[in-house]
């Protein structure tokens, strides 16, 4: 008997009986079965389970809902599918089908089919495994394409000729890479070659679906696995040319710079190891994105990338927009980290003034800790001594930050002087001068010339106001 959580077993039996009562065969298929054999079934994180039936998926869903005594059934007539919500689970029912595709669209022409027909149209052998749930044959495995063997070997392979699988739905190329990255599997040679050949077909896939898979690659335990595959299959070239541009090393007069593509992947893996969320990982991906256009060589300084931080930050909104990533505070967070990622290094020297530290705390606000994480992830030297030194340097910067924080509480700082105060003092109306005065007060406070409170700041305003009268 299947060694799965009891609640699922009971549910599967109920579904098997429901199918039997309407004379249909039913199977659980896809991710659930795959994850069972991979020992990664985690009943807390399962949100949806897929069932395929020979016959009508809609009729079966209705019959299941009746037995489970729920009216939470959604029917999608156009697709011949239905969904039953049961406790925290979405149970998806579909009739077994045969599909054929037109070249210009993912929308299939669908006919009824057998279980095998249905397995044939799935993306990967490891996703085509299924168990029968009818009472007499409960738990019987159907694995017509040696998916179990591929799971054991750690192989990503299509059930049929990969050219057909990918031509029918090019998104499957992204899914192949995504599963390779999540599971740390290899892509079987024919499948790999087919992806490489057909990568340009990704152009018919919507950016939302591409982003969905890309974000799953980014969130996998070692995202570099997926990104190396994206690069080598040239899928990356289809949607992320800026990242491909990071690839390569140039040498001049015996000086070479590091390969910024592989460096970026190391930084990304490091953020993953630190438990970084999607947005910290995006910051890692984009932190050096503008290195290629800022690259210079001079005899005195060797290779430099001056301004890649500012230019990279400038690119963040347009890259986010193109991918369909959110253009809200999450974008601003990534932009901020890209812009500031060199600043902590500049604070390493002993002579650094409090005011430089204060400025960074002010600019980073609550994201200062994440910025320090990114900087630590950015240490990718192969030289242990260097790594140790850099880490110690950041330890020192962090204690400086703590010290200054404790003294002045600059995080989320707000200017104590308002625009109203300035207009009153200058006896003037709103205009650009107000912003200039406000900035000067801000600078004076951040530089430690004026104490961080209303009274001192107001006295300062009175002292400087003559500079702005009639101007
Ligand atoms: P997870 O939900 O853990 O990401 P999953 O395998 O359940 O993995 P889903 O996207 O939920 O992935 O899809 C469920 C099943 O439907 C897959 O296992 C696969 O059999 C099939 N499937 C999904 N998308 C495609 C596709 N584009 N082409 C072919 N089959 C697909
Ligand atoms: Mg799923």
C-alpha cells in the first residue's frame, strides 16, 4: 500500500470510489507521484493535486464533490476541467486527452483519449507517472516512459521525441530547466540538444509564464544549476541578453578581469545559501548587470567598471518592466541594493568618518541589513586569505554601523524641518528653493554639524535663511 499521509490516502480512496460509481478510471498524476518517489512529499506545502480520468473530468469532479459534501466545485467547460476545493487542497480533474497543436500557439486541439495518450502529452517522464485509484487496482503505478528510472538517475527527459514535445509547447523547455534546477538533475542529451535547437520558439510564450518558471529557478536551492542550463541551451539569450553580456574575460597587458557572468551566479548561490528571498536574489542577479558598458582599461588602474552601480540601478525599472516584475516597493528595494552595493566596501578604512556611515544608514534605511548580506554574498574570491580579510572588513563596517545607529538613530530618518517651516521662515511660497533649503539642512544633520532635533535644526534654518532671500 502507498506510504502517503493518511488524510491523502482516505481522500484518494474516496475519489477512486466516486470514479467507480460512474464507471470511470481515475489516476493521480504528475507532481504528487513524482515527489512521493523523490521523498519530498511535504503534506504542509502541497496545494494542488492533479487527477486524470478516462471519461469526463467534470462529471467526476461533481461526483467527488457530492461525496465530500462540498459545493466548492468550479467547472471550466471550455477546457473540460473542474476543480474541487477540499480543506486546503485544490483537486484538479481532467479527462484524459490527446492533443495536437498549431505551430503559432500553445492552444491545443483536444480530443478524448486513453491514459497513455494523456501521459504522452506531458512535459517530462518524471511528470507523467500516475497511480490508479479505483478500488480493485488502488495504488497501481503506470509508468510507460521509465520515469522512475529517470528519477533514480537524476535525468530530465521528454516522454516522446523532444522536438515534438517542445514544438507543441515551448514553455516546456523552461520547465525542463526549472525541474533540473529544483531537483539538481541533468538534462538528457537529446532533450538538451532539442532545447538548444528550438530555444527561439520561446518567443510565442507569454512573459508571465516565462517569469513564473524563471522565478522558480531563482528560488531553487542552487540557482546556478538552472542558469548554467539557461545559458548553455541559449534560452537565456531569448529573454535576458543583459545577463548573457556579462559572460567573458578580456585580457590586456597581462591583466584580466573576472568573468562577471559566473561571478554573478556565485553571488546568487551565496544569497540562496543565506536563505535570501526572491528580491534579494534578484538584487544579486542585477548587482553587476551594467559592468559591460562601463568597462575601461588603463595602464595605471587596470580594468575598472566605474559607475556600474548607478547605471545598473537605472536599468532596474526597465528590466523589471520587461519581465513583468512588480514596479512597486519591491522594485525600489532591488534598485536601492544595486545602487548601494559598493558603499559598504568604501567604509572599510579606519579613517572613515561617522558622517559617511550615517549617510549610508540614511540611504539604506531598513534595508541596511540586506545590503550587508548582499555585500557578503559578493565575496567570491578563491583565495581563502582574501575571503577572510574581506569578511573581517565587513564585520568592522557592521560594528561601525551599529555604533552610529545607537548614537543617532538614523534609520528611517525624517527631516525635523518641514516645507511649511521653511516657507514661514523665508516668508515665501512653494517653489524649488524650499527643496534646496531642506537638502542643506539634511546635509548639515547627516554631516553632524547640526544635532538631529527640531530646535537645533530650526536655529540652523534661521542662520542660513538669508542666503536664500530674494533668490
Ligand atoms: P510543482 O507544482 O511542484 O511545480 P507539478 O509537476 O505539479 O510541479 P504543475 O505545473 O502543477 O507542476 O503541473 C502539473 C502536471 O501537469 C505536471 O506534473 C505535468 O504532468 C503536467 N504539465 C504541466 N504543465 C505542462 C506543460 N506545459 N506541458 C505538459 N505537461 C504539463
Ligand atoms: Mg503542481
